[in-house]
C-alpha cells in the first residue's frame, strides 16, 4: 500500500495531549505504524554522558501512532485525508481530499 504520510510532511495531531499541534515528520516507522513528529509528544529522557554529549535530562520527541496524525492541507493548514491521483504523465501523486490540492509533485 502506498504511504499516505512521509518524512518531511506537515501534519496535525488529532488525538492525545498534543491535540491540535502541528509539526514536521522527522521519521516514519512503518513496521510499528508510528511516526516521530518534531515538537510533538515530547518526553524527558535521562541521558548518560558520552564523549559527544553531557549527562542530564533531555527533551526528545517520542513516536506517535499514525492514526493520531493527519496531513495538513496545503491550502489552509487544517487536517485532511489523503487520496491518490494518477497524472497525465503517469505519475501517482498524493492529493488532499479537503481541497483537491496536490500534496507532492
């Protein structure tokens, strides 16, 4: 099945403590059905000291379930569902169901 949410997409959180927040997808984990979104689902982690970084408590974005996020419509930034459309040149592109705008391409 084609990916509806990809790395770099602007998404809106639909459920959970960060409901309504928007952010950019940093990483998608398709095996687990989860994604890491910048600035959303932040957790505190106790980090051990290494040669690269100091020890301490750091804020880190934890994965969020794909069912709890939706693509932000390119036109108005509100949550939208994703459809697919095949263009005249044969490319398959993602389309926002809300406005009909192309998401990529």
